[in-house]
C-alpha cells in the first residue's frame, strides 16, 4: 500500500512539472518580488501591515489558489484527457490511494512555490518578521492543501476545470466573498487569511475566523474533496 | 430492463487470486476452470441483427467460460454502441472482430470494467470487474489508445504496473514482462521517443506483468511490423495454451485468422456471429461469392465455366481478366483448374473479391 502511494506520488509529481507550469510559477513569484520591491521603496507607514496586506491580497488571493488550480486540476485531469488514467485505475490499488497521491503532489509543489515569492516579497517590502514568516507559511500551506484537494476533484469532474476554477476564483473568491461577512463564511480564502491575521498579528479584511476554525475547516474540506475524488474514481467510466 | 438471473456456470464463487510465482512467470493459474488449452472449435452461430437475442440456452454459458457478458447494452445519448450482446469466452485465444465503429472496443471496455453497461452484466473470472478489485486484477488490459506515460522509461511503466498490482518482486517481474515482448528493459530513452510498435509492446508488457488469468487487448497488433506481429501472435498462442483467456480485438480479418479459432463478430453494436473462424469462412463459401480471374483467354474460360454450372454470373473485363459470381465456391475452385487445363489456358490468378471484412459483415449482418 505504502509502495503504491509513493510510486503514484512520484509519478504525479514528475508529470506536474512541465515547462509551462514552471514558467507560470516563476512569473507569479517574480511579480510577488516586484510588488514587494515597489512597496518597500515607497516607504510604507507600517511595513509589517503592508507586507501582510500583499501576502493576503496577492499571495493568498491569487498566487496560492492559481498555482494550486493549475497543478491540482491537471493532476488527474491530464491523465484523464490523455487516457493514461486507465493504467492506474485498472489496478487493484485502492482508489483513495490514487486520490491522495494525486492531491499530495500538487500540494507539495504549491507550498514552496508560493511561500518563496511571498517571503521574498515581505523582505523587500521591509516588513519581514518571524511572526509574518510563520503566518505566511501556515496560511499558504493550508491554502495549498485545501485548494489542491478541491481542484484535483474539479480536474476529474470537468474537462475545462482550469476555466471553471478561474471563474470560481475571480467571481466568487475575489469578488462575492469580499462583499461581506456572510459570503466570506462560504469562501475558502477566508480561512488561510484568518491564519495569517492571527499568527502575524495583523488586521486583514474579513479574516475573523478563530485559529482552530481556520485550521480545521479547510482540512475538513480537503478531506472531503479527497474522499469525493476517490468515490468519483470508483464510479466513473474510464476510456 | 428486466433483471435477468445470472447465467449458470461461469465461476461466480469467489476464487482466490492465484499467487504470483516469480520463478514461473506465466503459470497456468486457473482457479475457475480446469485447464483446457484452447477452446475447441464450435459451429458458428450467426445471429440475426434485427431481432433481439433469444434467451440463452440452459447450457449457456459454458462452465469453463472465464469472461461472460450477458445481454449487455450501452448507449451514449441516442447512439446505441452495443445492443443486447451475450458472449462467453473460454480459455485460449479468442478474437473480437468487427469493423471500425462496430462497438468492439466498447464491448471490450465493458468486459474489462472500464465502462458500466446500461443493462446486462459482466463476469470475469468469478467477479464483476467494475465492482471487484480482485476480479479486475485478474485481467491484463491493453487499451486501444496510443498514450502511455510519455516521460517515463519502459521499465518504470511496467514497474509501476507491478507495484500497483501489489507484486513482491517488482523489478524481476518488470524485466521478465519486457523480455517477454522482446523489449530491452534497460532502454534509457523515455517511451515518448519510442516507435508505435515499441509502445505497443510496453503496453502489452504492463498488462502481462502480474501474470493475469485473462488478457484483454484492444487492437494490440497495431503499429507492429510483420516480424513483431508474428512474435506477438505466437506469444498470445503460448499464453492461450497455458490456460489463459486471451481476448484480442481487431478489424483485420487476416490478423484474426492467424489469431485464434474462436471468433466473436460484432457489427453495428450487435453480436453478428460467434464460433470457429473456419465455420465463418465456411458460411461465406456457401454464399454467392465473387472472384476475379486473370488468365490468357478470359472469354474461353468464361464460356466453359458457365457451361459447367458452378458459375451463376460472369463479366469479361478484358481479354485476360473476368469477374464471376459463384454459388459454390469450392466446386468453382475445382472447376477452374480443369477448365483452364482443358483449354490450355494459362491461369495467372484467382482472387476472391468478397473476403474482405466488410463482405463478411455484409453477409453476417445483412443476410447476404
């Protein structure tokens, strides 16, 4: 069982790292560094708050979900579209192992790929601190965990998962969920934002979940998404 | 659909998975049926394409059948891909024959558990491959699609298959499977850089690695050169003679002729015929068939053949070529030789015009 998980995880990991995706990740990190540099040179009133605002708006609002979307939706989605999923699906390995490996691969890429640029951004903005570093690290990790799980499922459900995911991110997460507290409750982004606010001790818009809730709810959503992915794998037709 | 009782015979009791034996790679492990190397030839049974399949006889399916599809149908929207097909496949090599788009890949996918039939049921070696992972593991699957993991090496792909099948001696099994299909396990370049024939062999190797009881292969000979084809067909026969069920789909009649004596013919989503290949050829011979004859005096040969009685129609195409229709192919074959000899005519070629696959289907499905 363990060997199957490891070999699947490695397979997904190798297939995630295409040139196009690496360029996208690099570009998003470069933009983060540029933003940090721009903020740092503008002499902000509260550098820590300014750095946290960038991490919140750009890092947790765009960078982490987009990287997770691009990687997560392709994890099983690519195998389904190039019809290689059958080679994994037809074996006796339990579906939940396949689902878990397909989720873990994008997650493990998304966490460092997002954290690197954001930490650099905070340093350049002049607001870097230990609490902001840990806040960013945990918030990004939770965001990557939950978004990757949701988008891995989305990739299995829809051929155009990338488009659907972008629509979800820009319409719901960026627009509707920021309209007020009620909508924010059903937004994934609120929870990583709350972790950042609590751990870095900064004020962020609509990031008012308790620390426990901010950790537990995304993990539950991720777990459910992996279960649904496994269930979908169990019931789907594979060409 | 009215739920039909499960057909008798085909190994519904939960049979334990045969243990994989590293030292004996292709062991004739067969918990369901007694080892019967190749299914004996049975008379061919053409099936009406327009009527529903009659209820299976009490003796159906055969007790040693390892793959049974009972009254399976599958539609994609308004398109009926497979309609009320019942087939039983026994150990040995069987061929699933049909033109492109006939529904044979869909049927094979239902039998391997990839697709869920809209109605009907499938059993493979005692279980439903869709529900039962152990039943699925008794199948070695070679899908039709060309795609394999392009960035991986051949050995990695077969090793992956071995690990996912929970084998113990992964490396040894992977190398054995690749050697079986005559592919060097140590090739360094990724499969994406392989020729189509090499990729096909990787696909076959990954299907064989866990020593499955049933092999289901969708057009596995595509892309192979003649030597590789011959070698693969010989491998399939070896596996069949070891008691494994080898089901190969193809749309090439000549290929099927070399593949196996038992043939399942699918046309327009329906079972057109099943039985011994020679039986199908025999049925063909009893129908009016067309031949093209090349000789150095076409007119004289045409006149004599019509007089002899075996030929019912004749067109002289040129001084050296005629096309004729006969109702008795074997009698015609005898007569043509004696007619040419008696007229001192040099016979260059007698070529059947109706032995292409389409003609077989036209007869089997359309009734002539």
